[in-house]
C-alpha cells in the first residue's frame, strides 16, 4: 500500500515486531557469549571475538530457519499469521547478523596480515579435494551474496519496479542460500565440533523446514481436488452459514485462480484470492476495519469493489455472487480489477435453475 | 600458481579465486556507478512514486541497484521505451 516511499516503511505494529525481534536477538547473542565464557574456562577458554563470531553465525541460522518456516506454518494454521507480517524486516535483520558474523571472521582471521583477508577465503591452507580442508568460507560467501541481493531488494520500490512475479522469483533464491549455509556449517563448524548437539540441531532444523513445506503443500493440494467446473454458469459454493462472519474462505475453480469469499454485515462478496502486493492468499485473511486484509502484509481491499481504500491504488478482480434460499452461487467469470459488485444478500424467493453441479 | 606476484589488493592475480574476487569487485564497482545515476536521475523518469521521494530516501535503493544492476538496466530501458511510446 504505497503512496510515497520512506527509508523503512514502519507502522506501529511493525515497530513493535522489529523491537521484539531485535531484543530477542541481542539477548541470544549476550546469553551465548556469557554462557560459553562461564562453561569454557582455563585451558578451554575461547576468546570473546570467536564467541561473537559463533553467536552471530548461529543467530543468522536460527533466523533463517524461522523465515523459511513462517510461510508453510501460516498455510497450515492461520494462528501463525501474525509472525508472517513483517517477514521482510526479519530477513534484513538476518542478513545483518550474517554480515556481522562474516565481517568479524574476516577481521579476526585475516586482517593485519601481508595478504588480503579475502585471498585467504579461497586459497592458503585450503584443500578443495578434501572434506575436512574444504574452504567452507566460500559457501558462506555465496550465501551472504544471495542474502545481500534479497535484503537490498526488500523495499516496496523493488516489488513495484521488478513486478511481483520477478521479485518473488528472485527471493526464492533464499532456498539456494539455505543450501549454501548448510554446506558452510557441514564443511566448517561440524568438522571440528565433537559434541553432537550442533549436528543434531542442524539436521532437526533442515527436517523441520522440509517437513513443513511438504505438509503445507499437501494441504494446498487437497482443496483443488474439489475444484468445480469453470464453464458452469453459476456454481454452488455452499450454504450461507458455511462462510464465517468477517473471515475469508477459499473456493477452488477448475483451471482458474482461486476465489476468496467474505461474509460481512448482511452480504457476501467474492474477490480474487491473489493479493496485488505479493500474491498473498486473501482468502486466508479476514475483515479488518471493514476491509478484506491480506494475511501476509496487511494490504487491504473493499470487499464490494476489490479496490484498496484511498489513497492506495491497488485493485483486484471481483466476482458476481447470488444467494438462492440458503445456497451461495458464484459466477466463475472474474470482473476486471476494481469492478464494483453489490454483495449478495439472502433472497426471499429462491429459484433453482441455472445451478451448476457440485 | 605463477609465483607470488601480488598485484591486486594483496591477491595473487593468477589464481582462479583471485580472478573471481576481482570480477566480483568490478561487478560491484560498475553497479555503484549505474546505481548512482539510477537513483539520482533515472528513477524519477520511470516511477512516479519514487519521483516524489527526496534524494536521501532514494539512496535506500542504491544497494539493490548495485546487487542486480544488469536487471535494473534492462528494466530501466524497457520502462523508458514504454513511457516514450505511450
């Protein structure tokens, strides 16, 4: 919902979200360094710089896992929607944690020498043909470069400039970055770590990310089995009472975009399920302040015309609905984006002709 | 390895790794030049919302331009053509 650009598009909720995540991140780093200092003493003592490098590295990995899990978790249960809101800021925070990790490591291990610290990343003591000597830092560098691309293009300007489709494709590179991060840890920290905790946590994290994506994918797949014929003149999509008040519900139509149905006040409205912002699932959202609100980033639309409230300009397609008796009927042909449609209300004289099969 | 001739920022220029680093540095250098032109002048002609934003705000787009400047160049050209034809 953009009428003008600012450095960071904060609102009250996003500021609270960011402050909480920042506070938790700093608490984690401080706790990690303090705990490690207390546990490892005398001969086993580890320098504060190395502990800071590890703390920020682990923090970045934890944040990356959270970011990767947020999407599928939200698809599995709407209860997780609040953590999806502002995910981009979390991504930028994760990039800075990774950047601090890389910067400290580069300074600590490579600075103040004759050779460039960057040169040591690639050659020096490394052995490209051995597992234990493989230059794991390069994997980290590749991951950091990808995360830089994503963080630097996270502003809403880039979404508009690149178009949502290209922007989304670019940001799918997070999975490649994740693969590089896993290799970075496997060829790096795991080669010298004797305690199984790190390996266990890494495997558990990867399995969790993978499993959540599979489960949410299966959940997405189920409704499309119930898809109905798009060429039917009117499609019966259920009883009026099947649609909860002020909550969205998704209807699948064969070979077409899904439709988001909203029951608000006395009427029922139908909109495209695809948010104009980042193609978020509007039907998984709800009515907030009289507007359909996308669960991903809070973009809003009037239910009766698919238009964002002024001064915002986003528009999405609308659909015709009518109610016969207690049945809700949908015309599967979408109207052009922003077309006003009167919400369907209960009719006193129901008729049953033209109704497509369910 | 071709000896230890240190030619570029302490990197032996003859190794594949150093060539990669030099290319990476050149990519970011070119991106910085293009990015500066883009956020100061170019962006105003293709994005009306960005045109209304002060320069200090438009500089937030500089890192993004540096990171994906080939895509920016392509879209910049496309949008300029579309704008002039309409």
